[in-house]
C-alpha cells in the first residue's frame, strides 16, 4: 500500500513540477501501456491498427471531470485539474471516500482561435469499476458517462510538452486521411462544441523509459457503417 501511495503522490508531483525531461518522440502504435498492468484502466477492443494510428472501441465508462479550465498551457491546465482530482480520490468528496488511482488521466482540448489566446481544457479521471455505479460527487467536479465510444489513437513517448502536443494531434489526423475512419471522424468533430482532441497520460514521473502518452480523437459510428 505504501508503494501505491508513493505512485499516486509521484504522479501528482510530476504535474506540479514539470521536469526538463522533454523531447517527445512518436512511438509505434499498439503498445499496451505498462501502467495498466499495475492499476486499473478502461477496457477496450482494438478494431484496427494502421500506419501511425490505432482504432479502439471503448466500453461504457464513467469519468469524473473538472469544469473547463482556461489556460494557454495544456501542462498548466492539467496540473490545475489534477490537483482537484487528486483531492477527490483522497476523500475530498461528499462520501469522504478514498478511491483507487487509475490511468490514464485525460485532458480534453479545445484550442483557441488566436496564437496567444487561452484554450479550454477539461481534465478527467477514470472511475474504477467498483465505484462506477455510484461515484461520489464533489463541488466543482462532475461525472461524465461515456457510452460505447470509438477512438482513433496515436502514441508518443517522453514527457508531455505544450509545444509538441499540437504536432502529435495533427500527425494523427494526417495519418487517418484516405482511410474509412476519416469521414466518421470529420462528421463527429464538425459540431461547434465538440472537443478537438484528448491527451491521455499514463506514467509516473519516475519512469524515464518506455513512457506511453496518447492523442485521442473520439468519434461516433453510424448504424450502416461497415467495419
């Protein structure tokens, strides 16, 4: 238990004190995040692995999320959001209930129109299965229920850096062009209030090798779509 508490604290400190271990590098797709062998992650099926992307089908799940955070930095917004979520799982909720750490912590990104304008970010924590039926509420946080969800995924290594996230998201979108998934993704992201992309982070800051981060593009599939 002490080792697990250290993992939770170290993850928190990583977001509070961003280190100079940067230099993200795109990695091969299809790597199962090692963190998910130690702590609970949402379950999914791999639908297809392509050149630079993976298509997953996630089962229904519950997430606890922050209110939108306006910031010019994804790293800064994630740090702010994770403080709230870490307090939540440590018992700062209406039930005063401690909740096990899960992975990944995800940050939904809605970029701004201008180069120096604040973007909007929502940071979310995956609720463990044993708490999904009735997750405790908490002031300033809300529960999101995901139905069956399709996700296009690009993986990259290193520590998440603001300067590289947009490039990774653009690379994922480019890799999907000319595939059967491109139209479904464009339709799902055509709405004005749709999240542009999601950054998923899995690792403890003490893990300097084999780090796995992901860019997610969520999308819907129509009934007549041929898989």
